[in-house]
C-alpha cells in the first residue's frame, strides 16, 4: 500500500519507542456497512486485526480475544476496548483516533468490573484512512487505579502521557524478566441485580432516545448489567431490533439463531437410547442442541436434550468429553441457575470421581430462562440466557 | 553557535534567534547575579566539582523540587535550569532541521517546540536514577520535536470536522486554554464537542480526515443533545461556531510562538524571576550534594554498560544491526531505512522494536544481576532512557566544547 505524504511523515518522525502496525487490507470497507450500527465496532475491529497477529508472532501463538469473536460486537456496541488473553495475563487494547497522544482514556468498565479487569492496557492510535495503528505506550490496572484521574463526564480514567510507560518494547521485557509484577488492584464485586430490576433497566435502555446507554444509569447498575452476558445480549438485541436469539423452542424448530450459531450452538439428530433398544421399531431421531467448549485445554460437549413429551417441559443438560471414551475428571461441576444467577434445588451435578457424563434435569415453565455454568470455567465463558 | 564556557554564563544566558539563525547569547542580569552569588558562596569547595555544570544542575534542580509545590512558574531555580538547557535544546533542534529538510519548519520553530517541554522534563526527571539532566532532557526534546512535527502533518491534511474527531479531550482543553478561554467557557465547548462526536459519525470507511461539514439535520440533533445536558441552551449556529473556533485553537496549539526570552527583537521585558530561597539553605544544599556525589562510581558503571550493550548489539542479526546503525548512527528516518534496505516501512518499525527489546532486556538483566535492582515496568521506563541516551551517544560522540558554528 502506498502511503501519502502525511503517512510518510509518520515513518519520518516515528519515535523508536512506538510500534507501527499495518491494518490487514481485508479489514477495511467490507466490515463497515450501514448495517454495522457502530463506528466504534469498526475502529475496534481494525485495532484487533492489526494487533492480534503481532501478539501471536512476538508474544505467544495462544493470544486470543478474551471473549468469543461473536460476542465482541455486543461489547463494542456499548464500550470501547478489547480484552486479549495471553498465557495467564489479560491485555486490554484501548483504541483511539486521536492524532495527539496526550492521554490514555480507559472506560470505567475495564477498570471497575471485576471479571473484565486487565493486567496491561495498551494505548493504540488507529488511523483508518491510511491503514495503520500505532501502539504508543501501556499502563497497568494498578497504575490506573492509583494515579489516573477519573472523568465523570464520560466515565473514563485518564492518564496523562507522562504517566504512561512509553516504550512498548519494555512490555515484552517485563513479561520475561518479571512476570509476577503486580499489575492489578483489588476490587469489590459488583452487587448482583435482581431479575425484575435488570428487566426494567433493559427496557429503559432499549429506547433509542437514550443515546449513550453506558452513561444513562449509575455505574454500579450498568456494570452489573453488562457483566452478565445474557443481559448484555438482551440489551444488544433490543437496541439493534434483532429478534430473540436464544429461544430454545425456535432452535429446535427452525435451527439455531444467528448469534448463538456463531458461538458454536448446533442442532444434532440423535437416536435416543430408547430407540436403539427397540431397534425393530421406527422411532424418529430426536433433535438435540449441542455446543463444543474448551475446558482446561480439552474439548467438551454440552448438550440440551428434551425429555418426555412437549407437555411435560422437562429438559436434560449433559456434559461429556468430546472424545468418546474419555471421562470427565473429578472436581468438574455442571450447574444451572436462574436468569439472575440464583441457584435452586438439585441444580448441580459434581464429578466426585472421574465420570462419563455430568447431567442435570429440570422442569421449566413456558418462557423461563436459564443460565448454565461449568467448573472449571470454559475458555471465553460468557453467560447466556437460554429461553425455554 | 559557540558553546558557553563559564558556569555563570551557562546558567544565566539564553539563545537569541535572528532571521532563524543563532545570533548571540543574551544574559539575564538577575540570573547572573544569583549565579555569581552561588559561586562566591562556595570558595571552600574543590573547584573541579563546582565547575562541573552537572553539579549546579543538580543543585538548582533540588531547589526547584523543594519549591515545586508552591507553583512558581518563574522561580529563579527554573530560570537557571532553562538557561542550562538552552544548549541541548538547540542541538536537538539543529539535528532535526539537518535531518529532515523542509521549509515547513524552521530552526527557531523546532527550538520552541522543544523548550516548551521544560516543565515536563523537570517534573519527570529523577535525580536518583543517576541520569545527567542534560542527557535526559535531550531524549525528551528529541521525542517532542518529532511528535509535534508528525502531528502537524496530520493536522494539515484534515478538514476542521475531521480534525475535531481526531483529538483527545485533553488536547482540546489545552488548546482552548492556550487560546485564552476561561474554564467556564471551555466546559461548554467540551460539552458541545462531545455531542458532536457522539452524533456525527463518518459514513464511509476511509474518509475520516476529510470529513465534511455535518448537515443541518445533524446540527439540530447535536443542539438537542447539548441542550438536554445544560442549563443554558444554544442554537446550532452557535455550536457550529464554537467547534470551528476549537479546530482553529487545536491547529494553533502545534505552532507555539517563540517566547520573548529567545526573541531579541520582540521588544518585551524579560521574565521577572522570583528569588525566594533562604540563604542558609543554599549553603547546606551545596555540602549535601558534594557528599552525595558519586561521580566515580557512575563512571565505572558507564564502562560496564558500554560492555553489555556493545555485546548485545553484536548478537543481533546483521539486518537488525544495520537498522540500529542507520537509525542512531546515520540518523536516517525509518522511511529512508526502508528504502535503503528494500523493505516495508512497517517491517522497519517492527524490527527496531524487536531489537530494542533485546537490548533493553540485556541491560535490565545486567541491572538485576549486578546492581540487584528488581525489574518492573517503572524501572524499565528509566532503563529505556539509559538505552536511548547510550545509543545516541555511542554512534554520535558529543561535540568538543571548543567547536564553533
């Protein structure tokens, strides 16, 4: 790509402590369409596409976004920034279009939501016209919580350029020589929202007259709302005018909806064990739902299987290793919770020793929502509210 | 430009530009008297030490530090340090105009960009890290000149609307402050700007610099959003005027005018330096610095550092070594290096980052092993300065004091 004079100026005056990366050409106009409601999504996509290859080449091939790729638009709709997992550290990319590099402005969500917090925060200048990004410094959660100044007007923490570690080369060095450098400040957990309150908030924020949802309600409530993957998706769906994506009955009839499909949900035709036992009879195979998960480095499968007949509304959740014959290690747990993450009787199955499967069966009211959880936590786990 | 010789001169005179060239050194009388007094106060001190400009730099820096809380922009300590840093500033400006030939910026222009960083230099300088203030300042000046010139290029190809989308809130506020607006007015401008940024989104993927004026419908929406957040509603025309003014302020911010200290033809009075240091404080500070002076140990470490870094460079791949040589030695830009080595400019940036990573690591490891300094991001911030300083000096040994322009 030929660079015009302004961008030649970039390399003419580039400081040795900056890193300039090319945005891969395939990422431009195609991703940005009027349907992509969000310019912020576009900028974050450019930033991620330029930086992830560098992290994979120079730091670790395992570097990946900390959220499922399909989940990222639901974050960028509301908040600027992208979390990346490298080894046991989290990097938060903070893109900005600002030409000047006077400050690093980090949205409060990445500092005060416990499960979103990062170790390092990278300051990234994005230049969409010319197709490059510039990493001009980094900071740590600990530094930001102690030194940055909080800006209530847009709920960001602002660090002056002089307070930032300006040499990007030192990030790799500190990882190699001092990986145990303290980077995070302790944080209180956010209060859990009762379901009715969450629904009221979502209803309020779904109104497109609320131009910036993240500024419209107190942060404690906002943080709790978007930390819950199911509620965040719900708000995202409503604001974009998308149909309900997590209706299990619809999945079984018409196939898995678009977003959950991107997360990995599929329908399977299965012969139930009952049908196999009476192999002489023609019993039609059953449609079940399946999702593959990566847990502690191994592939597992979560299945949702309708039990009995439609009137009874009994559902069976099963977890097993994706490889036939391999069992689930002792200590694993499969757990179901209400929408607002409350337990109920018999909601959990634990592997006291290695077992072939974990399962939980529930009877549900029409329209009831459930969240599933597994211990240990699967990679890129994000709550989803399955509606029955 | 001839370099200054006497301690008194070094801490009391300022570069004078005429027709964008060095014309003379102008001495500030008050600073000269103050410096004379200091030199007279210390006849009992070994003359070798008090002649070292570094000694007096540390002295004035400590005085400045002890007064920093009382916010004296024109304290005499700062005056002395500003005078002291005239030369490194001048050399950096000269280097820039020599490397990047262009009629878009002048020597005095670059000088002014750098010298306006003095506050930042003093605020972030840490005398305990063993840096020589002059060398630390040089790294900051060099970085500031490059960054400002790059930003000017960016700003020059943007329409006002594109520019407004591409600045940080901090830069906006600083520009408006420099333009002389009151903080109340600045608050209203910032609110208008935030409403503008929220509602005016680029429609095409790669047209952000050349953004056109928002249409009237968008202006109505911006005004509505603005009015919903304030007690004093405004109409769209006013908001548009404010934003255009802001764009002008932002552009002007990158072109600081030459301050009167360095502009002999400006006709303005020189700065009134405020001298409020208690006399006995000076005496005890001088003794204290002498006691702490670790000149010898610093020279020893310097030899070891040379060893560590020279061998680290030898261990780089040949192409990486070339890039380092071209960049620090020949002073080529990354663009020129790319042409010379027939590679993409992006590749030069990446290789340079990787090479510096390797050098930084060896230097940090040496510090860890020999000096038992534990490595963390804070330390590496300083190690970077040491590395930059070393790379500049290794390939470009400093000029001898007797050289003339």
